[in-house]
């Protein structure tokens, strides 16, 4: 007859629940694994499968009871760690969509928006277009696999335990987000500069030929210049996403190390 004690049962639950909480939080907050079109049962099943693979490799304190106050504190820590990992990668796509939003406004397409079922909001068409291309480039660069590697390494950098996380990790995350948005602005600068030159030329044309209907002529010219510049800029999107992906994984490693007090 198979018998086990309550301490053994508690240790088994701790070895499964704590890593599952971090993995579920990552899947819920990540840009690709957490899309709303994927059914919840598939997400939970995927998280359980990853937990079964990772859990035997983890070193969890034997006296950690999931039903105690200390266990609840550790559970909250795992959820926060998973959200940080997923949100750090989601910032990449938000930065690219911000570049598309700036581009669309300069092109005169700021009013053109479509309903985005992923985020349940209305997204400018250029931002949504760049977001789709960024997702494809992310997958082509094996970003989804790098994310799983960062998840596995996070249990080494920030092991499961009752240690109090350092506040410096959140500052590092804020700095990572700030650098991303600055890179997104740099990515959109060629198109903004081309459209600025176009608008200056149209302003000079309107000044020199007042009888010309500048609104009827300038709007299609601005859109045409914007699309041509966007077409010339798109080949640089894949290297940018590859750079963002590697920098994101390195930032996640630094954040997890700081959460662990290193």
C-alpha cells in the first residue's frame, strides 16, 4: 500500500504550484503566448506541460508550505516574476506599434484605425501593420524560444524562496522600457524626416501658388511619400526586432538577478 505524509504532500504541491504560477503569469502577459484567440484550456495545458519539464530541476525549500502565509508570499513573488518577464517582451511590440502610430499621424492616416481583437481596442492601421510584421519577425528570430529560455534561466537567477526582492529590479525594467521607446522613435525618424521635408515643400508651394488647392494635392502626396519611405524602411525591421529580442532576454536576466538580490 502506498502511503505518504502531509509533509511530503506539501512538498509535492510546492514543487508544482510555485513554478506553475510563474509560468501562467508569463503566458498571460506575454505578447504571443497570451493572445486572446488562444483558448484558455490550451494556455493552461501548455503551462502545465512546461511545469512538468522544469519542476524536477528546481531546488525548492522542503519546509515551504503553500498553505501558509509564507507560501502565499512566495506565490505572489512568482506571479510578479512571470508578469515582469512577459511584460518586458511585450514592451518590444508596444514600442514598434508606437513607431507605427507616429508614422501614421505624420502620413495623415491617424484617423484610419481598425479594431484590434488582440488588445480589444482600435489601433491605427500603420501601427497594426508594423505590429503584425514585428510578430512575424519575432517568430522568425526564434524569439518565442528565447522567451522560454529566459523563463528557465529565471528560476536560476531568482530561485523560488521567501527572499525579499530588491527594488532595483523595477528601476531596471523602467530603464529597459525607456530605451525601447527611444529606439522606436529612432526607427520612425527617417519617415518623420521625409514627411517633414514633404510638408515644408508643400508649404512653399502653397505660398508661391496660392491658387493651388494644396489640400487636394498635398494629402495624396503625403500618403505616397509615407508609403514609399515605409517600404524602404521595412527591410530594417527584422534586424531591429532581433536586436530588441536579445536585449530583452539580457534585460530579463538582469532583472531576475536583481530580484534575487545579486
